[in-house]
C-alpha cells in the first residue's frame, strides 16, 4: 500500500493532527494507499518554511538555479517508468500516456531552467546628465500553487519550474486524489539538492488549505489550475491581500471543421485528441461544428473511430482510453448523456455506463445537437462529444465565441483564408489549425475571458513570477546640492 505525506521544511511531515484519506485506483475502485491530510500547524510550518526558503533561493544566481533544475530533470527522466506506473494506478490514464506526461514534464522544467538565465532587465536612455536609469526583474516572493488531478505531473512541474526559475519559493498543493505522482516530482528536486525550505508539498482539505495559505501575508502570488467556479473564489481571497494570480481555468473548446478537408481523416485525428485522458483535459476539443457539405460523413467516421477505441485499465496492453478519475465523473457523464438525449440530440454511439468495477464510461457521440443543449454550454470534462452542423464561416465563429470561455480552440481547413479567419476570429488563448497540440515548453499556456489569465510555459511563464523594479541613480561624482 502506498502512503503519501506532506513535505515541509525538508522533512516528510508527521503530526498527531493529521487525518488520512484513501487513494483509489480508478480502474478498480479499490484503495491502493492513503494520503495524510495536513493540519493547521503543518500549514503554518509550510508558510514559515517558504518565507525562509525565499531568502535563500532568491540569492542564488540564475545559473545556479538552472543547474539544479537540470539535475532534477535528469532524475525525473531516469525514473520515468516507475513514476508513470504510479500515475496510471492513481489517475487511470494509459501507461504510454503517463510516460509521455513525465517526459513532457521534464521538457518543461528543462526549458524553464534555461529561462532562469534570461530574466532580463534593461537600461534606459538617461534624460538627466549623471543620472542612470535601469529596470530590474526580481522574484515576486513565496508562491502558493494549486493543482488538479487530471495531469498530476505536468501541472505541478509547470508551476514548480516557473517559480524556481524566477527565484521564488513555493508551497505546492496537489490533488489528494492523485498525490503519489506529485510527490515523486517533488522528490526529484529534493534529490537534486534543492535547499530544504524552497519547495514545500502539502495535502489537505482544499478549502482549509487555500484559505489558510492565501490569507497569509507570507504568500505573494497564487497559481491555480482548475474550474472557473473555484478559481473565482480563490481570486476573491487573493484580492483581499492584493496578491498576483495566474489562473488556468475551465474551457469548452470549439472545433470548426470546414468542408474542404477529408472528413474521414479529420474525424480520426479529432477522435485521438478528444478521448485523450478520457476527455478529462481542460483544452480537450469539446464542441464540434462541422460544415454542412461533409457533416454526415464526418459524424459517421467520428462515431466509428470512437466506438473502436479500446477501453480498459491503463495498465493493460493495448488500452487506448482508461477509466475516469472518480465516481463523481461517471455520474456526471451519465447525467449529461441522459440530458442530451432528452434535449433532442441523436445518440450515435456509447451513452451507457458498462457493468463491472471501475470508473468507466464509453466514448459517446451525439449528433444534431442544438446550441441550447446543456452539453453545448457546460464543459463535459469527459468522453462525451456533441456535433452540430454550420453553413458559413461567420456563423461558425459566432457560435464558437458565444460562450464565456476562451482557453483553446481548433479549426480544420485546407484554405489559407479560412485558416486566417479562424486564427484571427476565435476568442481563445490558444488556437490550433489542423492539429490539436496546443502547447509546447516554449509556448505560453493560458486563456482569456472566464478561462483565466496569465500564462505558464514559454518566456511568459517566467514573467508570471517576476516583479518590475525601476532604479534611478545619480553618479557619486555629481553635485548633490539641490
């Protein structure tokens, strides 16, 4: 049985005040271990540790920080297979996807290690003889970072990497449902020699932890990945302390499929993207608008490819889609499927929870879905797809942009003019044309509107943890008389 504990001030935290919660394997619904939920004293200790760690880490040069981060990357890569297995056990995604997530996490940390040496300031042209002007970029201070369960390595890795590269200390709060993977990411930094107080790891009741950490004067920035509703609550807490925030919130990504593409090939490509991690991806393509000329062929090809996906335990050979993360998501999918049918959509495949153990729900496709349907307005965050037809580019853009979300958006076309119209007209922080890879380590990851603000990754991911200081200095030989 596995045991996940908080890591505070260089020690795995133990206290009489902790409680424990089971860690469940989504493929079976059975407990595979326990996670300790930290008490208030532990959170206070983490805050004190982060304050101490900031004073140590901010004084390291960017090159020193980069060297340690690269060492953590090497350790993470050397442990990829064992960490991937832990991830599949506690989160459910296929083992190959889990291994790919570890690799991508290492790539993101490596990129940000290089950015640690590029926190450039600038010299201004002086306006007064003998007075120099400079702009400096400095770390903002201790950070509280909150992560969900769907990417238990990549989301913590992005937040750790940005904060450490900038010179900040960090208190990381991962999901209690997937604590084992995050602990291994943190362990890689510990084993690389990170000073004891710089990176603290806490598990606990989400509301208790967030209110305690964000309410402290120690924390100067928060970073949150999760639902829009929770994000707004945390923003309210942060505003009370005038704390900077990076918010990567919910999405409901539209996909515009134009009639100049091969509908069968487009459908196969879309299916692979949509059912990755059982659709539990904030940037997942979730609303399909297909031009009338190829609509019927696309729906048939999409349903055929979706129905052929091999669903099972992520540890089983050949599995293409694993279980959902928990029982709540299965119940949500079942309810959403019932509502969509009741609202007049045509069920093309899936729709019913299979018998047996585990949190499984089949790839489910609905056609002829109206924009008024709940599934077209509420992010499904699971393996259910609504498809509708459209006529003109203007209509498609209007329907794609009508929701308050703006994280990712996609378009498939062979036309340069349509591609330009989509990239210009789609209201999203990330737009992909003819593919579904929304981000790389060198590109910013973030949304607009109710999908949040600020970015992780790229040069913007470093900037999120830096503040600007303007310094003017009169030379020592200048006349000091007024």
